[in-house]
């Protein structure tokens, strides 16, 4: 059985036992969380698609780790104007382990 969940403005296909890297969520390492925005549930012959969410469906998970993605360098330059700007950004993330899918 698998589910498509929406979190952090992105959609992810998950199964029980998957480790997923998503946008940062508040919480401690080891804390149980529930993802309520389930867009689709499938498995075997049946597929249930929500309009827009599947009613009563949720995905249970636990927080495994917090961290920062690799640095993204933003470099701007204007030719012949002596203008240079260098900025970097590191987006925070949360690793979660999916423990179950409930319909």
C-alpha cells in the first residue's frame, strides 16, 4: 500500500518503512507526527483519489533527523558596471520514517 502526501508545498509518494527528506517540521527527534494531507491511496487493484484530500486518511511517521541541505550559491553580475553580489543559502530539512498508512 502506498500514499501520496502533500507537505512543504511538495507531493511525495510514500510506503510504510520509507525514509523521506522533507521541508523542516517542528518537533524533536523520535517524536511521532501525523500527515493529514493525503491526496491519493493505492495498493493492489484499488486506487482512492481524493477531491482534493482523501477523507479520513492519514500517514503516521516519526522524526529521524534534522539538518541542512547543501549550500546553494547565488551569484549576480552586471557586465561593465563593476557589480558583483554573492549570496549563499542552506535550506533546513527533516528526515522522517513512515510507520503506517491509515484509511
